[in-house]
C-alpha cells in the first residue's frame, strides 16, 4: 500500500493494485491498475500509465457517489465485488470538468 505523508492531500493513496474490470457492455474483462484515494477510485491501463501521467486516468468514481458496494465471492485469494455508483467519469469527461 502506498500512502503520501500528508493525509489531507487529495491524492493520498489508501490502496493500489490490479483489478479485472468488466466492460461497459458486460461482454469482456480487462485488467486495470486501480488507485483508491480518500476521495475517489481511479483506474489506468497499467502501472506504467499511472507512473507516466497520474492525472490522466481512464476513469474516476467519486466515493461519495457510490450507492452500493457488495462482495460477491472470494475464491483462491481473488475477491469478486460489484460497485454501483450514481455517476462516474471517463477520461474525456474528466478533462471537461
């Protein structure tokens, strides 16, 4: 787990790692590098993309917008969960806001 020295910093990282994310249409799965901060969940193609451009995530979900987070199963150390949010922002939407 990475953590910045200043816990009030908006980029304070609580946890980071790899997840498998289901596509928007629900037909395929892709591994993504995820950063959980005190304010949001951000994901990138991989760790290298995050290290090159931390402010250029593929998408972001504000934690305050999460409606439901449900653990589905845990098999061989891998946890499957469902996350439902009111809104999330893709890369092109983040640049506009």
